[in-house]
């Protein structure tokens, strides 16, 4: 039995020692060299930090970042990735939650790391990468890991204005990777094209498919997604066979006419997730690449990235609305009514997930963990936790799950999960904003902020850009004399939606 992801890395490092594992626009690294780097980092960390501790990691979009992550794991610890391009305010919030005593950074992020509210020790990867591995020490640390040990903590938006750290265990990650690989038929002949930021949940496929199956991953330069013809040239030059992208990433090349110039000649499989796919763009992919396997994925970070899938076998039209399908292996999906009774077939209920893929909870937040991960109300005989997603769905007559949007005010925007409450909490910190309400215009993928007070749009946008990730900056700001209210005093959101255009 595999007790940790290190069992897989040990195996593939030997089986594919001289094969390229990760590649970016500047360099590449083989499985053997990657393994040695993780052992060097792991040895250094193990001499400084007890097993079972978090290691904050802030490193760039390059081939060495995964070795920082797995180096922490070699030390018997778990990693908390941070995107150095995020505003300092956001990074300091993450630091405040994870409370790590050590931060591992690449040299390019060292100065930025020193400017954060971090009172622990900052370790520069380039300074420790030549540490001689201590195999005995590493074996002792590996022995401290079990399949339920934390592997990583990924941060998502929190409605209180503080990001939530979702803790994923080794077993959960391996279960997910195996289930997705089975559907996509991932093997050692595949070359993946990474789109997602390496600190984001979707990147786990691009990192752990190689570790598990001997596939390779090319880390695509971020700027190429703004120039789809160059993007397609890269996919062909690197002979990319598999893509696991956000819906926005799939949509953009089709929207900007990239297929009029070229097409990915080697592509065999494409899975997408993060939001609802506009099928007028998927149709363009199908028309130019009819033999590619297309898979629609759905699921939250709390259930290890994606919990259901739908293989798109039909030719879609502009009006097609894709189902989110059926559960992956080792996932169980059920629908519950507001009173926690089972939702009858064909009716809409809240999508709930259970199985070994559930997160261990929210880091350092027992109250939110107990609220979100609850005992299955349909089972009073033994402990069985479920996660209530807040999403609505229904099963059709064939048992295929259909998606019907959010139950609360959590949205998916540009592939990222956002709590609208966090937008509002941030806006209320701005001088000159007295009241506000954030809404999402799904048809045009636009974040709105309605507010009262004498703050200018420029003031608000500047504050958001300095303190929040780019994808959380409202695009439409509307200043009102007062927010409309319902008889009960709550904000009248339906009236505000009349401003959508």
C-alpha cells in the first residue's frame, strides 16, 4: 500500500531517471535530477524543522518550484504554496493563517519575502540545492508519513475577508490523480501543457501526473495565453498531448481566432473545469480537433479539485449546456434539500460529496471546518463526513448530474472561486466607502461593486489592485446615493441586477 506520494516519486525517479519530467521556456529537469533536488531540499529542511510542520513556499513559474514542494514533503512536512505576484496584503493574510516557521523561496522572490509580515526563517532554494542528501534521515522522515498526513494547504477565498487554507492529504490527492488519469488515459507517453498557476489547485494534475505515471509537463509562459497563435505554436513545438485547463483558458484561443492560423497537432485529450463552458467556443475546438477526448470536470478544492466528470461525446452547439456528469472513482455525490433530507430524482438539491478525497478541513479554523464538513444526515450508524458544496444540481433520468448554479454567494470567476462577501469586506476598508454590495454578472463574466460614499472609482480600483489578486478586482463600479433594500432591511439584489449590461 502507498503511504505517501513519495512512494510514487521513488518509483518513477528510477524508472524514468533520464527522461525530462518538467520543462519551461528556459530549462528542463529529468526525473532523476528532480528526485535529487527534492532530497537535497528535504535533507536541509529535516535538519531544521520537526516532521509534520507547514513550510510556506513562494517560488516562480518554473521547473524548480515543484521540487520545493516535494522537498518539503521529503522532510516529512507539508507545503503551503503562495503566488509571489499577489499583493502583499493577501500574502500576509496567508502567512497569518499558516503560521509557518520557515519559508522556502527562489532567489527571485527573496526581496519580496523579506518585505512580508513573516518573522520566521526565509530559506533561498538556490542556497540549499546542493545539500548532500542524507538517505537515512530522509527514510526516517518518510516513515512519519501516513496516507492521511497533510500534503499541501491551498488557499481559497473566505467570506470573512480572510482566505481559507484547505488541507489535502496524500491519500486524497493520489485517489484523485488515479481517478482522473483513468478517465483521460494518462500514461508515460503524455506531455502535459501547464496553464494554471503552480500555487493553484488545478496545477496538481500537471505536477502529480508525472510523479505518478512518468508523464512530462511543459510549464507554458503566462504571457503566451494572451497570444493564442504563439500558444498553439508552443503546443506543437513541445508536442503537447494533454491539457487540463480552466474554461477561460480553453475559451480564449477559440474566441481570438487562433484556429484560423494553426491548431494543436499532437493534442489527444483536453479536460476543463472552473466554470461553465460556453459551448460556442467548445464547438470550435471540436470542429478543428474532432478526435480529441473532451472532458468537463466539476468540483471544489475541498474534494481534491474535481469530483465529477462528463465525457463530451456529442457535437455541441452554441446552445448546448454540458452536464457535470458522474462521480469519479472513490467519490460519492448526493443531493440534499435545505432540511438535509434526500432530494427526489429529477429535482434540484445541494450537491454534497463524500469519500476518501475530502479535505482534512480548514487550517487553524475548527469552527469553519465543523460547519462545512458534517456528518452525513442520511447515515446515523457510523461516522461518515460529507462536504456541502453550496452548489445546486439535479440528476437526470440517466443518473447524470446537471449543474444549476450557486446556493449562496460564492462564484467561479476566471477559473477562481470567489466569495462575494470578501469583495465587500475589502471595499468597506476603503476611505470614502460607506456601504457596498458585490454581484456577479455571469453572462458577461463581470464583477460588479455597488457602493455609497464619496470614494472615486480610481480610489477603489487602486486599493483592490494593491491588496487583492487581479481576478478579484471589480470591473464595474456603480456609485449610488443609497443601496436599495427589501422590507426586512436586507439589500435588494434583484434591483441592483437591473444595472447589469
